[in-house]
C-alpha cells in the first residue's frame, strides 16, 4: 500500500512537472501592442489576457495538441492549433487584423484599466480613428466632431469656447491621456479644444457622475487617447494638406493647413512626432455678413506639435515620454457689434438682432486665443507579485494660457487672461486574481497628487482673480468582479482632500451687464480654504447574451463652483466670510446594449441630483456672479442605433438625446423652476449615412437637428421693462447637414472633399440664443463652407 501511494504521488508530481507554458505578444497590423486581448485554450477552458504592452503568459498547460483562440473586440478572431510537449515553452506572437465592422471596443478611461466597452456598467461613447478620419474631411474643430458623435453632449457653440457644451446637463472634465485640461478654479470653458484631432487615436467619453478622476466630472469626462508609435518600420508617416473656403461669400475667405507625422522604431526606442500649421480666413454667415469675432474662428493661426517616445527597459518594463503643444491666436480685421434684444410683452415675444463683425480695430488689442503645453513621463512595470499585478506611475505637467477679447465692462476697458499651471503624480496598481476560470477579481488602487496654480488678470497687469494655489490628495480603490463570464460587478470609492491658499487682493471695478454701473473695488483678506469629499460608485452588468446586455449603476461626482468667478465678484472683506462648499452629484442610470450581427442598439435613462447648482448664477440684486445655491434635479435619456448593410458598404446610424433640469430654493422642494440653457441643452437628434459604392470611394452625409426649448417667462426689471434672466432665453431649433467624400487615388494617396452647412442654413447656435441677455455671445452660425484635402502615407 505504501509503495502504491508513493507511485501515485510520483506520477502526480511528474504530471505537474510536465506542464508547458505559452507566452507571446498580441499586436495590430501597425505593430501596435493590443492590451486586453483574451488568449483562450478551448479544450482546457484556460485563459488569460494581454497586458498594456500586449504581452501574455499562460502556464500549466498539459502535453497535447490544443486550440488557442485570440479574441479582441474591434479585431478579427484568430485560432491556431498548437502542439504542447512535456515541460515546454511555446512563444506564440499574433498579429490581429482590425475589423471596423465590430460592434465593441476596448477602452481604458472608465477605471484606468483595459476593459470591453460592453462590460462596463456605465454609458460610454468611443469616437474611434475611423470616425475621426471621416470628420477630418470636414473640420479640425473637435467641438463640432464631438457634438455630432457623442449622445448627451450639447451642440457646438459655433465659437472657440465650449461654454454651454455640457454633458447630460452637468460640468465635464477634459483630459489628454489622463492629464486634466480643464481649469476648474477659474473655468475659462476652453478645455475641449486641447489637441490637434490628427494626433488622437480615439476619444473616450464616460457619461454620468464619476468618482474615478475627481473634481469637475459631475457629468462625466472626455479623455483624448493619443496615437502610439508604429513599431513595424524604422520610419513611416502621414502628410495631410488641406484648403478651406467660405461658400456663402468668398472675400478673403481662403484658409489652409499642413500636418506631418513621423513614426517608427530605432533599436529599443519607439517614436511618434508630428506638427501642424493651420490658418483660417474670413468667416461669414449664410447671408454673407462677417461673423461676430468674439471667440471666433476667423483669421486664426493654429499651431500644434505632438511627440511620444517609448523605451523598453526590460520585457516587463517601459518608459514613455510624451507631450503636446497647442496654440490658437485670432487676429481679426473685424470688431464686434454686439446683439440687441428687446422683450415686447409679458408673453415673452421678443426682437433679437444678432451680433456681427465690421471692419476696424481696437487700439492696443492683442490677438485672442489659447496656448496649452502638456508633458508626461510614464513608467510601466508589469507582471509583478507572481504575475498578478501591473504597476504604472506618471509625472505630468500642464500649463494653459487663455487670452480673451477686449471688453468695456472693465473700467477703462481691457483684455483678461487666465493662467493655469498643474503638476501631478499618479501611482496606480492593477491586481488581478483568476479563480478556476469561474471568477475574475481585479483591484485598481492608487493615489492622485495634484498641485494647481491659477489666476486671472488683465494684460495691462491688473489682477482680476487672485492667485489660487490648490493642493489635492486623493486615494482611490476600484473593484471589478466578473462571474462565469455572465455578470460584471463594480464598486469604487475615492476620497479627495483639497486645500487652497488665496492671497490678499482687491476686486476690480466691473460692470457685468455692460451698462456702465461698475461694482466698487473691495479689499479682500486672503487665507486658506479646505474641502474634502468621499465619492462612491457601484454598478452591475449582465453580459452573457449579446442580444441584450443591460446594466444599472449609481455613481457620485463633485466639483468646486467656479471659484474665480466668485472671488472676483466678492462683496465680503475676508475670504473666510465667503460661503463655499462643493456641489455633490448623485447619478442613477439604467441602460443596455443590444448587438445582432450588423445591428447595434444602445439606450440609457438617467436621473441625477445635486445639493447645489453645479456652477455660478448671476444675481441681479448684487450685480455679480454668486455660487448657485439651488439644488438641481436633472433627468434624461439617450438612444443610438447603427446598422451595416451589404457587407459594410452602406452604414446608417442615428442618435437622440434628451435632457431636462429643474431647480428649487433650499428648503422648498415644491417650488420648482427650469434650469437655464448654460446647463440644459435642447433635445438633439443626429443621423448619418456612409456609402461605399467601390473599394476606393466613400461618402458620408451627417445631419444634426436641435429642437426648441422655450421654458422661461420674462420678468419686469426695476424700470418696468420686460426682460429674460441671464441664460434663460428661448431657444429655436435648427437643422444642419454636412457632406464629405473620399477617393483613394493609390494605396497610399487619397483626396477628400467636405462641405459643412450644405444647404447654407441661416441659424443661431443654441448658446447665441440662451445667452442673448448678455449681448456679447450672440453670433450667427457659419454659412456654407468647404474643405478639400489630400493625404499621403509612406
């Protein structure tokens, strides 16, 4: 008996010893690593996933011939039969072919790790490289591109500013590779335009309050994922050249642009560098009238550079250095003539004359626009702690400068400028456990450290918003549990500890309404302010059946009110007498994705509450901006459908977004009124048709329709005149149609033509209407305009 037992133990140990290991790397045809791919041995029910650099290891494979399947959403599945010998090591590298007809994608922004979009219990929109290239035939304005492609995002303002382009009626956070671009301490509302679209690999938009990235993301966040180096060649690249012109009127309306990128691999270094120059001409509305130059696009020079350098320290270690520079300067030959608005009666009938530009100049006015610099050094260390954990940390730097238009609302006039500078350090761990291929548990945990310095002054040296220095420390933990490849559960928590130092300052005499009534200058004693907030999120998604993948979730977010707007309008003499608290948002939503062969359907409904308004409001009594103290309830829904015909030769899609918001006075929940247009967008409908009649020819028709939103009644001011309040003005809807076409002359050379506002519609963008009481923002939309381009790949 003893010998039998010893023999059995020996055989078992030999069997255990005679296990093979499978490893390798998963890459795309462009030799870019593919993270999150599933490597599955069908007969043994064993699987693993590739790491951020596409590498994988699968151990304890017994001797025999087994089928290995490589699966990745967005790519064609690959299967291979491999022969495993006793105690062997097989390296199986696989190149996957991209499948643009796929109905799912992998994203990283939702929880700082690679995940299938359909497995995330949240509403996510990914604007991939195909869509970006398609819209690049029309415009380089990323605000317009996102308005057409992201359900729940407000329509474009038609200007350089994204004030009013909210996400589900809430503030949004903008990032480039996770580096925050928004300036919440003094929100200039310019963050969406932070990088050249040609340098973006994809845009990931996470909707709903989120606790994963902290301050400013009450409505969600936009993360631009930049392009990676091509490791297939020592050098390759892309050259884009384009020209633009107005069609409604052509006087001095020509523009041009040049973009060049280079990428490749040299020894252990992978690189990607690019640069571009763009210049626009005059811009006209559908009637040939020059557009209001305030925040305009006319006569603008845009410069951008981008670079990414990767160095492989070891098989599981990598350093990445990347950064971008973006600068836009408008030097218009026109000066603004602001809008005129009069309300005729208590029913709200009104007369509105939009603003426009007239030839001329303002003595001493400098070009307006913004300048942004981002830099990041990232370190990856994968497969530590017995292969269960990946570690990454990055050190980033961001600097922004935004120069605004000349305003007579300052005493003796002036131009304001916002300066913001950020430093951050973010160590992050991702630990995974696989329990007998039945349950997969992962933990994302780390720390966000942020230093943000912001002020706003005038170009002549006067200080408008004092120097604010913020220090933020935020530990976080996100947990994902996947059970039987059927259920995904997520729970997360984040704690933000924010401390702000504000110097002594004096407010500037300022006339918010431009009526010559200047608020007096007040000396304010500075000091320290502190906030802390705990935010939770949890959700569950059922993923077994592709025909119906539902989820339900609860998430929290928070933001500090636009502190700069409050400080520059202060009436208190001590900073401690200014009552400030963060606006905390609770978001509840339910949605689903359905995929049937060539059909993709997604629907979501949501409801969110906040203890305060997520911003500031204008007080007629104080003649200044004050924190919005009225709690808000915002609700809405989104629906998107896409269908592919004739082997992807014909693709049609549509989306509908509806959002509404109510506010009430504190302590009186029954006294409800509608939230203004700066927060709530009118319903938006988009549709598109892409036709590929031949392998070398494609054409796309895009339509966007904005409905009416007329929720407000006028009031009588002190003089007895009827007027609408700040941002509470009726919005009349409009429809825009864009057309683009592309023809492939050779395998590496194509030509494109795009026409925006194809039918030369005369319209006022939504912001031009709801901001009409301010007069300086009411610009007419751009008339018909064209863009022709040529692209060469080598």
